C-alpha cells in the first residue's frame, strides 16, 4: 500500500471527543464486569520507576526538561522581584528584604544626618 492515498478510518477517523466517549464507556464496562486492571501501590511504583528510567535515557529530552525548568524558575524569581519593587513605589528598599553589606539607609540606622527619627 502506498503512503500517498492513506486516510484514517474507523476509530482514528473520529474526532477526539467521540473517541473519548467510546473509551470511557469501555472503561466503565470493564469495571462493572470486574475485568478492569487496578494497579496496586507496588505495581504503580514499579511502572513509574520503569518509565522514568526509560525517559531519562534520552539525554536530549532531559536537557530540554532542565532548560524549561530553569526558565520557569527564573521567571518566578523575576516576577517576585518586580512584585516587591511595585509594592513600595518603585524599586526602593523595604525593611523585610535581604540587605547587602553597607546598603542600609541612613534612616534605617536612626542617624541624624539621614533624617531618621529623633
């Protein structure tokens, strides 16, 4: 059979919603008959381990996952940073954050030259 005139037939030709409906009915019927397989905790753990080992063998895939995670972490840090900047009127230092050495404001120290409380 040549690949040029191949068209989906039967189940594959149905839209996804119809496929899901049929699959759901099949799963429900299997449970009612008692023939559906239900994983034990140990079986599920072993299956997950086996799948994880298989996936982690693809170094390119794992590298892509790592890149996506790094970008996600950086975006969260960036969002948190800009949220704290916005909350105090634009980029200033608010008392609760981590201060770098020597970065405390004079008013934070209570010194007269910094306009602190006297």
